[in-house]
């Protein structure tokens, strides 16, 4: 897993020079959510598609 500081550097480098604070905060938020999701997958914290469909159709 990439260190937080390195991840922030990558996000900053990917943004244009005209980006806003909101642009930066959004990109960091998305990156954090993706990293957490990948960590959940690595640790087996997942729900199958079938289980989700079943939960969505059960009253």
C-alpha cells in the first residue's frame, strides 16, 4: 500500500494548475474510498453480487 504522503503527491501531480480546493478535496476523498475498498477486498470483507441482489429484493 502506498503511504498517504506519496498518495497525496500523486494526486497533486495529476491535477491541473487551475484546480480548486474543492477539486483537490474530491480527488483525495475518492482516492481514500478506493484504498479502503481495496483493503476490504484483501481482508475478505466483501459481499457477493447474489447476496446484494437477495437483500435488495427481500421485503
